[in-house]
C-alpha cells in the first residue's frame, strides 16, 4: 500500500509505502503495478493511537445497558425515567453513583423497577445493586460472600463478585466487533486490556475474538498471575494487575508477595490507585518488593508533590485518565477536599518530574474517545466550565504523546519511521489544524499491521494504477 502526500512529523510531506506490515519506504515514491494508493492530500499521518487502560468486555456489554449516573442521571426522577423500559427481561444499569439516591437496597429499587429483574452497577465497577426480582432469580445458585446480608436478609448489594454473577446469569463475554470498529474510527490501533480478573479462560475468549476478526487492534492483556499460564495467543502478555481499595486494603505482606510473584514471571505490576492512601500503600509495596522496568500506577488520581517525587525516585510510570477532569470534575470539586484539588489527575507535574506518562480511557467507566481525553488534557475544563489544576495542562502535542507511548515501554514514543510497524492513523487535515480541534471527526483512515481497518471518506480513497 502506498500513502501519497502525507504530512509526517519530522519528514514534511512525503509518500509512505507499507509492505509486510511495516513502514517500508519514505520519500517520493512511484506506485507499483496494482498497488493500492491512498492520496492523503496533505493530511497528517500519525502512529496509531494506543489506549493504555481499557476494559473491553465491559465496554461491549455497555451497548445493551442503561446509563444511570451523572451527568445525565442525577436524582430519583431521572433514574426512574431511565429505567422505565418496555419488556420483561433483565435491565442492566451502569454508571450509577451514590449522589443519585444513595446506596439503595433491593426494596428501594423495587419501587423504581417492581416487575423486572434489575442489576445496577456502581461507577467504580466494584458493586452491583439488585432488586428483589434479580435476587429471586440469582439465588437459585449458592450466594457468594460478597452478597451483603443484614438481619438474615439479603440487601441486594453485591461486592466484588462479577465471576459469580456471570455464572449465575449463565452469560458469556460479549462479541467485540462493534466496540473494536468504534475504537478504530478514533484512530486506535492498540489496546491494553486492564481488567484485574483476566485469566486463562479470558485469554481464550480474546484469542477467539482476534482470530475471528472481531478485535482488529493489537492487544496487550493484563490481569491475574494465573494469566501467565494461558495458552499462547494472538495477544501479548501484559502486567499483573493489583486493584487496591482504600476501605479494604490487602495485608501489606500479601501485596508485596503479589508484586514479587509477578516479577518472577518477568511481568511488570500495574497497581490501581485512586486515592492518596492507595498510592502511599502502592509505593510502600513496590519499595519493598523492588521495582521492575515497566511497573506502573493506574490513575494516580491524587498525587502530592512528595508522592510525584517518590514515583520518580522509584522509576515508576503513570497511566492517567485526563478526561475524568471533564466528565467528573464538577463532582470532584464538590466532594474532594479543597486541599487536594490541585493534585487531581496531574499531568504536567509527572512530565516535569520525568515520570513516564501515558493515558487510557478506563472505558466503559469513562469515554473511550482518546481525542476527548486530549482536549481535557489541554483545557483542564469540567463540564460546568470550572478549571481544575490549570498548571497541569499540556500542549496538544504533549496530549497526543500520551497515546503514542509504546505499550511495553512507556518511556518510548512510537514514530512513523522505516521498519516501524504499519499501525497508523491518517487525518484529513494537517496537524496544525487538527491540534486546534483534537477531534475524532478528522480521523480519515486507520491501518493496523498494514491492513485498512477503518476508512471514512466521502469519495473512494484507494486507487490502483492502470495497467
């Protein structure tokens, strides 16, 4: 494939030939007989974007779910309206936050949805809220420890029991065709699947989805320690995921043992930290267990200057979610202690300290649009128009770089250069124009391993030289 007249960083306008899944030639090139040609017309050709933290099965499941949290749903009336759906089967609600109506039990949910089984997922992903119909259906199976019980009665609050819920429902992970196509339309050519429960069974699922062509992006699969024993597949083994919860931290020795075991598997550790306490705990774990190249902190939602310095001293990387400032910022300003406001989802502080920094969507718990995350990284604006941490704002180029980091070495930026993998994103405008909008509407084509997986043009983009 020949991409003609593309704007390539450091090269100006040039032709780019792709062969055998690699960037084969750069310069003024002549199309070979029968070679597909795309006229870029001066549009920017970028390395394909990589989402460094995503939950693909949950994102796919969202397609059949009802959004039940802020900013769209903020009170009882809005929740009732959102769940007033025709039919008689299960209703799956997502994105719920206690600011809507607290943490309702089954009886409270019965008043909203009395005649259908309802399962409502908290925004954190840790808790499901079930109404009585749901409990009656699910308790045909033995209840898990995570199903709350008060005075001998199940409340309908289910904690950290997704595997049990999946088995009780008899459900399989969803097909990935739709979400993969949507991600490709945003220029995404690679993903780090970061669900902490990924194990050999989930690895088989991802293998099947990739082999049938449903998942077109490259996939780095993080998850459990057991994942290292999975049968090899068309994915790469990623970090071992340690998901911390401030209200229920594991024994320090257990967490240290987890990190050490991951390192013995030649794997990095990725530790979920959304509070200051969790970050302090994570740093203590890695300081004791020792740090392996690639160890990383997911979110680092609250980080003081002292903790930023410690991250640097330990040689850790951070994978942030800049769009949470836009999506949840007003709620953060209302609920987080004011002294922490300048420390929320920091970006520039990490860059200035020399901490390797990348970004992921955390979808479906945040928007999967990488361009929205870039805009938020530049503006630091909440939906309500407030600014959180103006000193943490990045330039458009620095925001783009968050998605160009090599997923297996976050210190390295991927580039359009000879021999590089042919994973690229073609825009319909030069970068000077694209940087002002930072919008997926400018993604014209996405190519993964030399194969065109997304093509959005108003006229046929591919020509073939006549014989």
